[in-house]
């Protein structure tokens, strides 16, 4: 006879579910961080390089 039970214990089921949930939460946090960083970079680049002036919105000069 083997020492392996026929039915997995409740603790083993709980541990597996917790590890899957942890991986999902970690993945979601990583995606959120990447989206935040890319959006922040885009805004910084937009502030550094303003749109060129056209004839319609050129400043008045003497």
C-alpha cells in the first residue's frame, strides 16, 4: 500500500487556489504598472515637444 491518499486534502486544494490567485493578482499589478509608466512617459513627451504653431494660432507680434 502506498502512503498517498486517494483524495487530496483540503489544505492542498486551498494552497493551489491561493497560488493561482496570487499569480493573477501579481500579473494584474504588473500590467497596471506598465500602463501607468507608458502613459506617464507619453504625457512627459507631449509637454516637452509642444505642437508647432500654425497660421491660425500664431502669437501676435509687432
